[in-house]
C-alpha cells in the first residue's frame, strides 16, 4: 500500500425527519475529517417528518419550548432561535406550534451545513431506500429511482410507520374511502357540517384530529374509542419531586413498580404536590428501569400498565386540553372504553359495533368517517416495507421479542439474527422501543443522535495516516532539529533531506530569523518552504522575512484566514521534500484552520492541538473545544503509540512525548468525556496572549514587518 489519500467516507442517513436531521447536524458539527453525508428522504422537505409536517398552527408541542432544544448540551438552543426569528414573546413555558418546531429543525440542519468544514458535504436526496446489501465491508443502498449508493455506514432514521387498523375495520378499508389514517393529508378533508366521525384511539393522535377539526369549524359529532377509554391529561406547573427509586434495589416486577409509584403519588398529594411531579422524577431513569425488568415483567407491563403510563407520561398543552374539554362538555365529543367488534358499510355510512369494556354491552354507532388514531406501528415482524424485507432476508436485523422495533446494541448498532452487533448499520428513535421503551420524544432522540454521530465519526478513518509501502524497508534519512524561542515558548522545526539538502521550517519566529539563517548556512541547506500549523496569536511568524531572504514558498493550512500564502495544504495531502513526506492532518479546535503534520510516519508536529500533558486553548480565533477533543481523540490518538509528539509550545522545558504517553497521561484528555473536556476548556479563564493584537493581523499577512533584515546565505 502506497502513501495515499483515500476519498472521503460516506454515511447514508435513511429518513430525513427529526431523527435523521439531528444525526446529520451533529455529524457536521463534530466532523474533523473528509466526509460525505447522504440524507435520503422521500418527501421534498427534510426536518419535518410526520410530527412537524402538520399544516395546522393549532397543533402544539406537547413539551414547553424550554425543554425542546435539539442539542442536549445547549438547553437554550431552541429558545434562542425563537427569539432571533420573530418569536420574542415565547417563554420557556410556552407550548409552541409544531409547525414552528419543524422550521427550527430545518434551520438547525441548514446552519450546521453552512458552518461545516469545507471537506464535509451534505447531499439531500429526494428518494426512498428500498434495499441495503453488504458488500466488501461496505454497504450498497438501493433507491426506488434505480440509483445505488456505495457507503461505509448507514443510519436507519425511519421514524414512525402508519398504524394498523383493528381487524373488523381493516376488512372494509379497501372498499371505503371514508376510512382514513390520521397522518394522511386528507384525513379530515371533504367533510359535511352534519357528518359524524369515529376516531379509533384516544391518545395524542386523537388529540391532533380533534383540534384540527375544531380549527376547521367542524360541528358534527365526534366519537373516540379505545380499549381503556382514557382521556388525555394536560400539563400543569410542578415542583421538582425528589428521586425515589434506586436502580440497584428497584422493584423487578410490574406490580411492585406500579405499587411504588402509586405510593409516591399519595405521598406527593399529602404534601400538596401534583402526581405529575412523581412521573417527571421517573423520566431520567425510565430506560434503565425498563432494562432491569425481566422479559416476563416487560410483557406484563405492556398488557396491564402501558395505557395508564402513556396517558400520564405524555401530557398535552393546557390550551389543547381546553379545546377537548369544551368539546366534551358541549356533547360534541364522546369517549368510549371498549373493543370494535364489527364494522359494516351501509350506503354512505359505516356502522360500528363496540363491546363496552366493563359491561360488555353493545354500543352501535353510525358514522360518515373513521379515522385511525392508534399511533405508530412499530411491530417490525408485520410491517410491509421493501427495505425492512431486504434486511430481514439477509438476517441483518432481529425484530424485538416484544414486537416493538428491532434489537440494537447500546450505541444503536443493529443486531443481526444471531445477536451480533453491526459495524455498518445503526438506528435511533422508535426502532429501539423494545430495548429502551422511552425512545420517541425529542429528549431521548437528541441524546441518541449526538451519541450516534460521535460513535460514527470515531469508527471512520478515511485517510490512512502512517501507511507505508513496506514496513521492513529502511526509513528515509532525515535531518530533524527542534529550535526554541524563549520569549514565546515556541518550537520551530527544521526538517531536511540530507541527500538533496532541501529544507523546510515549521512555525518560524520573526525574532529568530538570524538563528535560522545561520543554521541553514552551516548545514548547507536550501530552504524550500515555510510551513505554518495555524495563524499564531503569541508571536509573529518569520515567513515573510525568510521568503525575502531565501525565495522559499509559504504554505498555510487550507481555509486559513489569509490570502498571501503561496500554497495551501488540505487534510490528508502530502508535501514531498526530497525523500521526506509530510502529511497534513486537519486538527481544528484551537483555531478553525489548524493543521498537525506527520513527518515520515514517525514524527508528529502537533502545533497547538496537543501539547506535552496539555493542549492549546480554544477561546478565540473561532476555537471550539468540542472540535479539538474530536480531532485529538479521533485522529491523533489513532496513530501508533510510539509516534513521537513534537508540540508548537512548551512552558515546562519538555521537548518530546509520544502518542501512547499522551493518551495515558495527558490530564486534558485522559479519562475525560467530550462534555467534561468542553467544560474544562470553557472555564480556563486565561488572559489573552500579550502580542495577540499585533500577531494575528501580522500573521494573516504572512508576518510582514516594516523593516526587512539583510542576511545572506
């Protein structure tokens, strides 16, 4: 294998609703390597999906705006966006129209795309994935248009599939246009004022149908039937309730859990608190509680507790509750608890017989339309979809034993029929319902999207740094000198080919021009290049002076804020100096255009991205602590442990380290998560470099100074 730059990796995201859009946005925000993202969505608009594609302003979020940020580490992201985009009146407690939230998701995706590095590209593909085939440790995604995409990873962001109808209604569905799905665009179209409607289901989808009918001025009778006949509960302000469950000692049966929650509700009531506070206290540990339950108890929960949990857990906005209450009080809306026994068509009406839950009495309704409001269908054993059929045929997915979604590993990787975690296929949201139970709300999806993006980027290494043609061949001879400037604690590196006598200086310092010229003269070297790791803020580069003296060329990192460089070097590109190869590694974070350089696969010039037991700061020049963490951990720390580390600065007299040492002992990175590193870096509170005001503008112009020095070689 020759030293080479491989073309960027490609990630396919199948589904462009909330889940897919957030995965794409997180990838673009964190990517530090060349990457193509193919976002495949059959609808023209991405970012909306079913939930946020509603045309009705009356369809409100079921969670207040203050809790609806797209990013778990930026809780006010949504609120700030609202205030910047004409919704200054919105408070954290406001229930915003879902249509507006769809605008926000779209804007978030567009912002991430606009701010992504030039080597990260997003392509929106209006099409539908109908099959995926594994090929040579990669994937071939086949689209309904006949096109195929060759990708390295794929994310199934499939969202929700349409609900299934009760069998008695399904039998006549194909013969009657007045049996419609609540998510269809024509669900409540073409109704007469005197018509009557049956809504199957009394959950959140039913709520959407009722408020949409109200917004259209519908005056007819509305019936809502569900097995338990439970009515939606509305949000009310609460006082935080203390944690009352320990995962290690938590009950392991559905009955005991229900008993514990009821006991806490009684305690809360005695203290003058609302039951909602008890349910909210369970929210952070719901997934963990679910996973501690034996399969037998999970099934028991689904049979006996599910309906009661969902009606209390998924509450609606108070103003929406007012619409439903008014409709019920006026007699327009009626709820029924029972099962549909029969459905028959007579003339233009449908006659439905309901067996009442408690009494088994028969209730007969004549309606003009039936709207299916039973929610999404997540039984992957019965779903009819070509993509899922393709995956099942190849045993690449395993439907969950509870008939809810598919089995996944902790990171969202799909488990195949034998229970092996895929390294190519991932998912999030509703498909993980059987494993996680609570996984469909924004609160869960945004965390999964952020974590999945991080895992995907860690698993990709599109540029094979340190790949050599022959490991056993002797390495090219190299002259390597580490030079120091005491005032700025800057290391300059002199690298040369002893045979051709060609040399390069990395990060030269203006005050040390005389020293550098003297060394070049003594060693009989010809300076070909001055190479910068970034635009420095603590010293002025000597590049301009050295160009004037030696005629060398200046090379800057791609996208650096300067127009005076002779050449720019991009991530993965190789600079040849005689027999010496210097490969650029994009390491943004200290600045937005920072590069490290790998010399002959053994010497790593890390610039300010990685110091010996430290790293450069991230609080100016578009620095980003998250990007720096990703660049160091996903790129530099993937190099061999014996790779020598030569930083741009050191303030303790240390000269060289290794990748293995820094992975183990660097206090900024070792044992720290991304969020912990970001918190640490964002709270350093360091004073700005003394020369920053003069150094940055000078370095943006190649370090030009007023007085040229007159040295001769």
